[in-house]
C-alpha cells in the first residue's frame, strides 16, 4: 500500500455491490482505511488472509464487507440459502465483541434493498439462552451470517439441523487469542466442521506468533497483510496514541490513580485491574473515595460523573447493560474499571484515556488494552503503573517488542494532598469485616495472577513488596498463603498492625456475624481440647522418661516407642489441621473458582477475567 494512495471506495480494484457502497457512505465511512484498502480486494477475491493492523484501524469492515459480498453472490447464483444453511461464520473470543461485530454487520445489512432476500446475522454466544434456543432462532429467521464465541459455536455446529456445507467464509477475529491454548481445540474442531473449500481470514493487532498455525486451520497459500502505524515510537500501536509509564510504589497507586482520574481532562477512561475480585473491590473502594472527595474540600475535587465495572464473572446481561450505558453517555469523565475482558476489540466512542494499574500477564495484551483509546484517527493516551525495582525493566522489554513507552510528565502529584486516601480506606474497611474479606480475596487473587506473568524474569512473586501491596488493598493482616515465605519480617499471626483486635472486628451482616461468633466459640473449644491433649502427652512423656531411667534401653518395650512416635505424629497432624483450617479460608474461594474455571474452559476461556 503506497503513501498518498487513493482510498475512496471507488478506487478498489473491483466494484463493490452498489447498495453496499451507498451504505458505507451513509454510515460515515467516506473512504477506506489502509487495512480495508489492502484486505478487501484479496479476501473478496478468494484468497485466505492473515491480517495484522494496529488497534482501531478498521479491521472489522475488512472482513464484514467480503462476507456480505460472498453471501450476496451465493444468493444471486443459488437464489437462496436452504433452511439450516448459512454463508459466513465469524468467531471471536468474547461475548461483548461478538455482539459488537453483529451490530456492525447489521448496520450494513439494513441497507439491502432486496425485499425478497432479507439479509441478517445472528449472535451465537455462551451466556445467552442455550444452544437449542439458538438453533430454533436460526431455523426461524434463517440468518446468513453467524457471529459466535468458540465454545457455543462448536456446540451449535454439531446440532443435526445446522448444515455447514454452504459456509464459504470463516473469520477468526483476535486470531492470536483464539489460537492460543484456551480456545485452539474448539477453533480447529469448528474449522473441520466447515467445508474444505471455505476461505479463511485471521485478524488481529498482534498476530506474529500464529502464522505457523494457519496451515493447521486448513489455510491454503494465505496472503499476509501487515499494515503498520506511522508512529515514530511504535509500528504496532496507532500514531495518535501516546504511551506513558509511571514508576509508583504499590502503596501509592490508589492515590496516583485518584489524582489522574480527578485532574486529567478526558471524556471516557478505562482502568485495567488484573482480576475480577480486584475490579469488584476497587470499584467499591473508589466509589467511597470519590464520595469523600466530593464531601471534603480536598485538592483533588473534580467532576467525576460515574464509575462502571466490568469483568467476566458478571452475568452477561449486566455486562451488556454496563457497556451500553458506558458507551451511550455524552457526559464527561465516565470511567470503566475492568479486567482484560474489555482488552480486545471493543470499540467504545470517545475513549481517550487508558490506565493500567499493573501490566497484563501477557505482553501482547498491553497493545490491545492501550488500543481501546486513540481509535479511527482520534488521539488518546495510556498510562501504565510500574513498581520500582525489577518491574522497571518492562520498559526495555516492551521496546524490544517494538513498543516504546515514555515516562509520564505533567503529573503534579503532591502525596500530602492524598494522605486521606489510606485513612479513608481503613475507616471504610472498619465498618464491615465483610469488606476486609473482599480485600483479602482481592489481594490473594492479585498475587496468584502476578505469578502468571509471561515475562517471569521481571514479575517475580519472590520480589513483590508485600508490605506496600498490603497498603494498596488496605488489609489489616496478611492472608495465609504459600507466598508468605517471601515476605520479609513476616509479622506474628500475619497481623500488619499488632494492636488490631480481630476478635471484635464485626460483620455488618447479622447472620454472618452470628456465624463468626459461633465459629469463634468452636475454635476456642478446639484449642482447649488440643491444649489438654498436649498437656496429657507431656505428662505421658514425663512418665516415660521416668520409667526409662529405671530400665535400660535394650529392655524398653518396642511397643512403647512406636506408640510415642504415633502420638507425636498425631499431635503434629492436629496442629497442621488447625493451621490448614485457617489456610483454607483464604484459599478456598480461589480453589473453587479454579475448579469452576477448569469445567468452564470449553465454553469460555475468558471466564477468569
Ligand atoms: N472506513 C472507515 N472510515 C471511518 N471510520 C472507520 C472506517 N472503518 C472503520 N471505522 C471506524 O474505526 C473504528 C475502529 O474500527 P474497528 O473496531 O474495526 O477496529 P479494529 O482494527 O478491529 O480494532 P481492534 O484491533 O481494537 O479490534 C470504529 O469506530 C469504526 O466505526
């Protein structure tokens, strides 16, 4: 693709269907974007394509237009699709993205003037109804184009009444994500269920690692299309996106985040946290902090309109509603707290700021997160927090991956103005022990997630500053977890403030508080019994020592020494049980979640985020 090349729709090397061209212009797409100019002629002309182009460059229309053209050509030749047949399948990793692609597709199809052959699409995604309901809708409305997530798509295609033989195009949007271990089995099974002679298109902003897998999907002589950015700093992020980082102690992250969100000018921002529990927790914390900011005459007073939260453990309806409300508002300063469920593909208008409280575990996702801002030629900026020490190497690590980050300037941050943050956080936690439980869960999930970083030489759980991290979450004690061995000067009982009285720390929820009190009684009883057993054992040992004095070692009954060993073993086991009982409380939820996740991998590998 040459610089200064004519990008009008009319300059494509073949003529688009007239109503389609009219539709594009009516929708405000007056000319092609570079990736569309390069891809549409190839993909429409029966070539398999592997397309890499920066975020927000218009990849969606690069495949939707060729699919619509193929569907129309099929109808022209065969008069219509038979019942149970369809013409194109688009698969992508998240439900939100699938619904967004369907919206883009429908916006074009509405312009089809042929009353006899209505064109439509259907979303086939997990979390909405069930596959039987999907098939019923499909048979009733006979859509020609399907937009699906991998698990549900596979189930759907395996239903007897769904016929795949007319499918001519198979698109993998966010192909690198689809072909990684979480989804690859479903995706290759889907490909096998579709006709051999179908065309395949793979699209992503970060696709370099998957080319070898293209052949496994059944691609024949795929054309590789790479559309780079004009940016001087990176050719894999848009030129209009400024990429910044800030070195900040975990203990100061909340304060800095509050400063940025209250003093920076932006319309919509997205703040990424590593796990679902972190999103839920910090969403609640931030709502409280913002109330405090509003109440006081604090230096950082600013008109934040609304916070939203999004993650994979929320019900799909509520996720869709949240995104809808967040996207629809025309007011300033709307902020979405999210996991990586909103990292790829989402096209939210006027998003001009992305903040990453931590880098993503997969470095490729960094580009996708930042790419939610500065889309379609608009400007935007992203800020990444890095902790001092090893994490500072991330800047060089990303530079080697062709992404250059600059230190954040113009941050007139005065820590003293934000002293109230930690105080308020602790006060807020004191109101309800349930809040502290949530903080502990979020803390544990954070550490677990940290251990999953691909760049394991930079992100080491052994190098984390757990004391600073504890301040970020506001917790009063360290949870029991295997990583405690890395905490220097680990305090007695994990208590961060030794004077803190956990026994009188209450739940607001009456039922929970009653259970806690009953538990406390139970524990006290168990300890008493254990203490008595210990004393008894000590007495037995004393007696044994006395009798040993009177007998020589060779006359010592072998039976006795075995019994002594056994009871010592029993005592150790009992101590371990008590210990693991406590351990369990912090880990139980994570283990359950892990099991659930394992069961759910087929339907959606994004559930963890
Ligand atoms: N030809 C065009 N003219 C003007 N705007 C366009 C054109 N094509 C697409 N856009 C707009 O550009 C934005 C980004 O498009 P799209 O979501 O397809 O990007 P993408 O390359 O798929 O991004 P990502 O890699 O983040 O998924 C959308 O708001 C879309 O409406």
